[in-house]
């Protein structure tokens, strides 16, 4: 039996892209997945597709910036499937633009979704994971969280935060002996709806060119999330950097 089968996995940002691909893959491997995002129609459709394929899934409409909604999706996991074993903190936006464009509303929104969304998700599961002395927190950072890219000052900053936060969560959990596993994923160009959040024309054009040339399927990220979960409980897969072979 795999270490995925039977696990209850909460996934944020599950209505498209990496979250959707991961929900479908994990469900096909016997996980019980609970999908969260804001677009209910998309979530319902994905749950229907998973169930039609014989998998188990539920959803809850979720804005990750609202703490109580993160608590609520964890409650849905417990009520529907009897517990929570894994949370995949994946919701994110990337409104790339040079700082000189002064898109200050987008700066704030990016911080709120990409940083507060991660904090709210962790806060929603940590007491349960500590109490049950097991759990797995997986987060989507980015290659922009490893390297500086002009245009990504704010987005990149939020993804550097995710890296640091996840590493410290891992270290503290190990020190405290709570048996919580952590994994941080650093994707490069993955073909999803992410570029839709770019309002700056020049930045959008540049990113579209990059993704058209190099982008690969979100399935590739789903594969590494599944790999991390599938390892034995005493084994922590700390990090994965995954992107197109051709991307410089
Ligand atoms: P998508 O745009 O396809 O997916 C983003 C997901 O986040 C959607 O499901 C969206 O759903 C959700 N989301 C956005 N805002 C919120 C919110 N406030 N509350 C809840 N959910 C929200 O892009 P990806 O699949 O690419 O993005 C997933 C993650 O991967 C992001 O964190 C992104 O930064 C990261 N990443 C992606 C890369 C890529 O090349 N695609 C590269 C590096 C990292 P909804 O609108 O329904 O709420």
C-alpha cells in the first residue's frame, strides 16, 4: 500500500493549475482530497470529475486571506473524511510588474494571498498535527523564491518568505518531536492560469513569451507532491525545484 492511500489532503488553490492537477493525481492514488479556492463552479466540476473516476473528494469555497475560512476547510476535511493528514498550501497570485509601475494595491494583495494565506493555512492545521503527532505541510514557493528576477520584487519576496517559513517549521517540528513533515516546491514555468493575474502589459507580454517557449504541464508538480507524501513517515523530502529542461 502506498503512503498516499487513505490520507486526507487539504489543497488550497485547487480550482486550476497545480492545485487541480495535484488533487486529481492524489485522488487517483487513493487519497481523500478537500479542495479550496474562491471559484465554486470550478471546484464543483473538479470534484465531480474525481468522483466520476472513482475517487473521493469534497470542496469548500475558500479565500485564504480570511483565517476563519481556512479553519472551516479543515473542519470540512474532518467532518467528511474523519481527519486531516496533509495540507498543500498552494494558492497564489503573481501580478508581475516593475516597482516603478507603482501597483501598490497589487503589492498588498500579493502579500496577503501568498504570505497571509500560508500563515492562515498553517494556523488552521498546526494544533491538530501537534495533537496527533503527525501531519505533512507542503507549500508552493517558486524559483522566484530562490533567485531574484526583475519584475518580481514583491512576488519573489513572498516566495522567499515561504522558503524561510517552511524551513523553520521543519526545524522546530523536529526539535519539538511532533513528527510533522514539510516539503517546499520551487516550480519554474508551468502552464496554468497564473499569468492571468498580471495587469502590466509589458510584463504580461514578456512572461507569455517565456511560458510559450518553455512552459510544461502542472502534472509535473503534482508528481513531486505525490512523491513527497508517498515516502515513509520517518522520511522528509525537504525541497523540490522543478521546471522545464529548456528554461535557462
Ligand atoms: P493558477 O492561477 O492556475 O492557480 C492559482 C490558484 O490559487 C487558483 O486555484 C486560484 O483559485 C487560487 N487562489 C488565488 N487567490 C486565492 C485566494 N485569495 N484564496 C484562495 N485561493 C486563491 O496558477 P498555478 O497553479 O500556477 O499557481 C499555484 C501556485 O504555484 C501559486 O502559489 C504560484 O505562485 C505557484 N507557482 C506557479 C508557477 C507557474 O509557473 N505556474 C511557478 C512558480 C510558482 P481561485 O481564483 O478560484 O480562488
